[in-house]
């Protein structure tokens, strides 16, 4: 494992001599625009391993992406290698259709202590709720970013991350999401505590999410990548491309349904992904990712 090889993978050519917020933010931005959030291994008959060297090989050398336990585990290694104070945390991702959080943690994120302040660094959420910069861990303060306004709430040691959404201008309405999701003004994203965790404590979660019949990651094949001005995502056969703040505090959304023979080409051209095994697209869950 070589930090310079990782930098080449994310096309980062900036300085990394200083342990500061600007450097961390720059590396983070390059990561999310180069490394997709994806679970395609599950739908190619491959197992997702919770192993740092295997993750490094997959993301850096094979130019694949990964889900939270891959992206953030790799980012923790990167930041620790550069001298940052990094802690692994566990979160429970909000399910809007159920208006509930799961019983067990199902998301890995990072806490970074820097210059007397604490930041949440999460390069492994993907879709339209992906942070574009580290977020300072302070409650009740709006923190605007390109995707929208993020903020934390805190109650009795439990922290909640939420995003204030813009309106959407959907070019082809017939293939859009449900109206109630579109009309959301604010979306809860996840809750977490500041209890430090070891990577070993995510093994059960890593196994469950790729095998449980009702897991979102089993019922949907997902690949999303942040772009210079928005996000693109392939879920099953549905390709969604969003331009943030296209006009008048409104996001432009374009949706297209792909044919089977377009999938492989789209993964290569839109996400820079070439798979070793054949992907079997899936999109059977009604849970919304937007």
C-alpha cells in the first residue's frame, strides 16, 4: 500500500505536507469525484471483504468503488498515514419509508480531531446525500455545501445528520420518484454516537448487508459518483444525473432507463468502472435513494 499510488488513483496533485482542514478537504473532494459509491460486487457474485489490503487493491489498483465500510476504511488509512487523528464511528441510516432508524448500526463514518475542533468525514454515503466536505461537529448550525445545507442536531449524546434539500426540476417526470419524496424539504440521513469503534465491530454489519434478503444492497444494484457540479447514479437500469443548483435554488434531474446492453458501456463511460464478472442489475426495493 502506497499513499502516492492512492493519490494517483484520485488524481490528487496537491500538497500533503500540512495536517490541516484545507488539505483534508481537498483530498476528500478528489476521493468522492474519483471513487464511486457502489455495491456491484454483490450483484457480480463477489464477496465484499472487510480487509484494508483487499479494499486498497479493489479501489486503488482495480479502479473500482465501494460502500461505506470500504471507502471510509480506506480514507481512515489515508488520513492516519498523513498524520490526522481519526476515529471510526458507527451510524444507523434513516429509512424514510418507515420513518425509522434500524436497531443495529449499518454505516461506518469517520471523526477527525483537528486544531481543537471535531469533524465528521464521510466519503461512503453516495447518492444525493454524500457530503462534499468535512462537516464540523457542532449542533444546530447550517453548514452549506454544493449538494445542499447539512446540519447536526444532538440529543442526549445522540447526533443526527440531516440535509436541507432544494426543489427538483425533473426533465422526464414519468420515470421520477414518488411525489412525497420529491416534496421533502429536509431529509434525516443518519444518527450516531461518538463511541469509538474498532473495524472488527463492523464485521457483522458487513456480512448482513450483503446477504440479508431485505437489505437495500441486496435488492438494488447501486453505483453513484459525485461530479464537478452534481451526481450521477445507476440503480438497477435507471441512470439519474443531477446538476446541483441549476437555477433558482433548484436541482436539474435527468432520468433514463437503460437497456441491458447499455449497462457495461455506461459503467465504463460514466463511472470509469470495468467489472471482472458479469453484473446482474437489480432494483426490486421501493426504498428511495434520493
